[in-house]
C-alpha cells in the first residue's frame, strides 16, 4: 500500500499543471521580466551556491585522483606496484570504514560534519602534495639513505595520507550529494531530481576536463609543479568551500534541524502509549551502562549495526543491484583501454570513444528529470535499466564476432602463449590478429589459407605490427564492443540517478549517512572483485569470459531492481491492459498526458488533476491476478 500511495503521489505531481511555468510565460508576454534580473536572482540563489561548491569540490577530487596514480608511478619507474597497493588499500579502507563514517555523519550536526570532512580531505591532499614535492626534490639523497628504506617509508606515508583523503572525500560527498540536497529540495521530488542530475553532470564534466588541465601542467612543466598546483588549488578551494557551506547552511534553516538516532524509537513508544491515560510520575527509563566489551569493540559494533541497518531498508535490493554494476569490465577503465589497444585501436580512436561515452553520460543527466516527471521514478529505473542491458548485448555479440581473440580453451592447451609472444617460422601463414591458432570457430582454415597467404614473420627480422594491414572486417569485434560500452552510458547514469533518489526518498534522515556509507562499501567491494578477476584471467584470449561475466552481473543487478520495483508497486506492468488492447475491436488504449481520454460516466479527463490515476492505474487490478 505504501508503494501504491507513493506512485499515486508521483502521478499527482506529474499531472499537476506547472504554475511556475505559467507565471514565467505571463511575465514574458507582458515584458516585465528582464533576463539580467533572472541571472542575478539565480546567482544569488542557494542552488547556485550548491553548484559552485560542487564544482570546486569535484574538480579538486578529479585532479587529485588522476594525478596521484602518475605520482606513484613516477616514484617507482617501470613498476605498477605502488599504484596497485594504493588501489587495494583504498578499496579495503572504504569497505571497512564506509559504515563507520556514515554513522559518524548521522550522529554529527550537518555543518560540523561537512566542515570536518572538508578540512581533513583538502588538508590531506595538501600534505600529500607537500611530502611528494619534498620527495621529488631530494629524491637522490633519500634513495641513498639506509639502503632505500627511507624512500619506502615516504611511499608508505604518501599512500596512507592519500587513503585518508579518499575517506574524507567520501564523507563530503555523502553530506552534500546525499543529505543536504534532500533538505534543500524541501520535499519537492522534481526539484530533487534536477539537483541530483545537475550534481552528477558537474561530476562527469569535471571527470573529463580536470585531468586534461593537470596533465598539461605535468607534461609541459614538471611533476613537481603539478604537485604544487594541486596543493595550491586545494588550499584556495578549501577556504571558498568553507564559506559556501556556511552560506548554504544559513540560507536553508531546515539544515539546522536534524533528527538524531534513537528519536524514531522514542516517537514510536509515545504513539503506543494511551494519550487519555498518561502515566503519572513515571520515571524516565535509564539506559544500561556501556560494558567494557562495547567500549573496546565499538568500531566493530558500529560496522555490524550499520550493515544491519542497511539490510533492513526497503530499498536495499535496489542498492545491491546498483553495486553489481561495479563488477563490470564494460566501462572506460584502464583494463578496457588496455584491451582495445591490443586489438589495434589507436590512441586517438580510444580518446574519441571515451569522450563520446562521457557526452552520452552527460546527456543522460539531461534526460533523467523530464523522464522521471513523465513516467515516475520507479518506471524511470526500469526504462533506463532495460536500455542499459539491451545495448550491452552488442558487447556479448563481440565475443564471437570476426576479429575476436576469444579462446575458451586457452588454458587447457599445451602452450598458452599468444601470437604476440612468439615469432613464427617463415612457412606459417596466419591472419594478422591476436586470435590463437586453434580458434577455428572464428577463423576457419579456409579463410586463413585464402585471404592471408603472404603474411610471414621472419625469425631474424624485427616483427611488424600484427595489426598493420588488417582488413576492416577484422575490427568487427572491437567495434561492437566499444559501441555497446559507449551507448550504454546514457542508460547507466540514468539508472544511477534513479537509485540515488530512491535512497534519498525512502531512507530515514537519521540513517541516511550509514546507509550511503554501506552502499559505497558495496560499490568498492564489487570494483575490487573485478580487479581480482583480471589477475586470474589476464590474457586477451580470456577477456571474452570477463565480458560475459560483466553482462551477467549487469542483468542480475537490473533484475534485483525490478524485483524491488515490483515489491513496492505491486507489479511491473499491467498485463490485463495489454491483453485488452490486443483483442480485436477493443477500444482500450494507453492514456498519456498529451492524449486525454474522457470517461463515459463522469466526462472528466482521466489525466486531469481531479483523477490522480496515471497510465498504469487507468485499468484497476481488482483481483490482483493479471498484473505482472
């Protein structure tokens, strides 16, 4: 019933005429509204302050997350060990401490929590940049001290401080993106959707542009100047953000009111008591004293209780479905980029595809608010999820498409080396691809003998690039793969925004921090799992298994969301309406806001505000048996 009432409320908001737009249009017709005044009002609004703060914060985060990997590689040339240690430490820290950080946010006043997180995050980045600068300046002396142990100590300190910055950044994002925007929206779901979409749009744009800026400095000047620039940016940004948070906090009085943990239970007890016969002179119940065990293992108990709280949320399945999407290789991460490089795509082609995927992701943030307003929040998740996994079918098809290096029996062969690892004798003629010799299902022997009879590699000469001279049809596999990954971004980010808003609307205010902290832990755990799978299956010939596994996890995640949606709404779609429409001579048709239908008895438009039933409620399901 609660899901039914929530859906009716969404339909009421969707069908209600927009008074603001009418007022704006009237003002434009009379000529009383000046565009300069509108810009001035927007610049002085709370929303502009929030967007400015989010831009400064995400820009600094994206610069640092891009640069820290390059700094660690520079400190350990020819090895990815430090980068791997940093990535593993970051994932473990968020996995173990995500719920604890969220619980601390729930128990702390909003302004205090965000200020502490802001200072710790930016201070850690500045400190890390200073330590890195000193290490780069005195690198020769440090490497010669104590047999290199001082350099190892500096590297460990850098990784520890960088992990602290990541944890503080998680706290800052939970405060602003997950909690503050809900209060600023003031219960207006449409405004909340626009705020979430704008915040995500800012993050995606910063992810594209910020690395470009810092990379130019590090490339054309030096790594040292790049570290100093990041330190200076974070110091200035911290001061501005500190002031902006105060401005927003003052402009929205509701931010000063925060329900603390335990108040819900007290309210429930008060409701159970009989108001006509209140207890007389009843002493207040005393809390049991904290035991020594609870004091010693308080962080562990907080972690366990945080996960229990998250499991008990009605939206947990939707969050778990979102976290499963992090166990994927169908994205523009280093693993996918490295794989497509082995398949012959140039740096320019990969960079263009990454830019196209980012632009489609930004487009998804523009599509989400009007789509949510048109069909509702839960249906938006179903539509975006279906769009996402259906596009990824192209990636599944790429596993068996021409040019694919997939070999399901790669590890069962006597020698599991690829064509790039050996030099072939002069009498062997094979197609210029990374496909193993025995992969006859993709490249039959007749094709090898007739199309590529002259390709040879001399054992004494330097081998040529195996991708040079490849016909265009040999790029079918990688073309399908990258097309699916690129086009799927629009559905992915729309789905992400849907689940985020579901959490914001359903999770209680006093549990919002810990639930989002647990969600971040799940996301990082799945992300860590996909790196471990690369260690198990590192060869390009086995990347097809990773593609298939990614698709399975993606579909499973969207199925979990569908099960949550059916639990809340009572159905996925009205099967009885579909059956009636398919009957010959049926007069039933779908009702939309653009095509109102008159009820024969009341003569009232079914899409009017008086009739709050939406498209799905136009044919009520009285028996509860025909809706899926």
